[in-house]
């Protein structure tokens, strides 16, 4: 099965670990983009991109190229969602929220829902988010960390 992982890029180590576990189970796995091009076109890790973006926003500098890369990364991952048989949302604790699902991941889930693709959550739906009902309405399948439940 072709599985696209959706998650906050801050979970990159867990994404890599679970990707390997899924591949060991015989699945093909697509992940969020881990590199984007900087303003000069050189590829940089997403973590570096986030650092630059935060710094430029705080300084009030012109950051048009930053938002162009953000758009590009969003579109790349939407394409991976469309290509997959299912998506797996890796929702770990972040920002003092248990089972965090952020804005980008919520949008990716919306694309999967619209395309009628099964949505699997690694952990339960986060209870402390204002969009709990939207997530619940997409009828995700909670696997409670059991990758064998992906079908």
C-alpha cells in the first residue's frame, strides 16, 4: 500500500522511524518535504527554513520568497496525499497539546477526506483544539500506535 505520512515537520525523527517501520511491513511511504530552496535556490533543511522565516518575520523584513516556498511545500504534500492509498497522521504532543494536529496537517486531512481516502491517526484526536469536530467529522481511524491496523 502507498501511505503518505502527514505531520508537523518538528516530528521529523519520528517520521523517519515510522517510515522505516512501515517499509519493513512492505508499504511504500511518502513523507512531508524535508528540504526547500532558499532565496538563492540552494536546498536547505526545513528546520533551517523555519529559523530563517521566524527571524525575518520578527525583524519585519521582506519575506516574499519564504511564503513562495511555503506554498510550494504545501502543494508538494497535497500531491503526495492525492497519490497515496491512505494517509497516516503522526499526531504527537506539541505546544502543550496532547496528540497535536496543526494547520498544515489539518489541510492535508481535508484533501484526503475530499478525495475519499482513509485517514489514520497514530494517536487519538486532540481534545484541546478548536477544530476537534472537523477532525471527528472526517471520520479518521485511530490506530493507537499499532501500524498493523493500516489497511
